[in-house]
């Protein structure tokens, strides 16, 4: 099966390893979605997805709505979607910047909504420090934060937890 990008496999592996159930009518927000790997995976699982990214998606699917703007500018689209069951974020930026953006959309998540985000190792041999910083930033909004090293991860870890 042809996929948009390698990122597709990261989220697929996470869902398999963590046995994440897909519930009918689930809604997800994919922050920093381009080129569309994670949105594509979610759509193939039947999850209606709001993909937020100013860049172009390389996928079209009936379950994917693309807000071609930064998350801070996509309030109208986010509010129209209603509350989300899942928030995913795999942006190529410093992990604390990603965490700040994830915190901005927390108010649009249902209680117990799953957060899945990539913590990139931006500074050599600093992954534990970066994970601790992100964990500290998110702990007021999310519970049961855990780190997972996936086979598909390269110089990064997958952080996940649940909306309080």
C-alpha cells in the first residue's frame, strides 16, 4: 500500500503497540498535518480528522478536512468540528514549541481525549531533558503521560496521555 510519507507508519505502529481502540464517529485534530501521513492513517481507520497546517496536504480523503492555516488562525474550523476525541501532533520543531501549540487546543478536547505527540531530539543527547520539559508543560492539562520509543522513531520519542 502506498502511503503519503513515513510518518504514517509511526502512528500506525503506535495504535498497534498501544492497542488504541477506534470508536465509531471519532474525531481527531492533527496539528502540523502536512504532508498528511498521520491524517491519512486516521482516515483509513474511519476517524474524521481536521488536519491543520498552512502547507499543502498530499492526500485527499472524505474524512479529512484541511484547514490550511496555523492552528492559532484556525479557531473557526476547530470550533465547527466540535470537541475532539484525539489530538495528534508530529511537527518538526522544538518539543517545547509543539507542547505550547498542543496546549492551545486542549480546550477543544473531550475529557479523556488521547494526545499523541512526537518529542524530537533537537539537541544531541538531550532527549531525557526535553521529555521532562514537555511533560512538565503538559501535566496540568493531561494525565498518565508516558513515553514510548517506537521502531519507526528516529531521534525522537512518542509522548501520549489523556486530557484531564
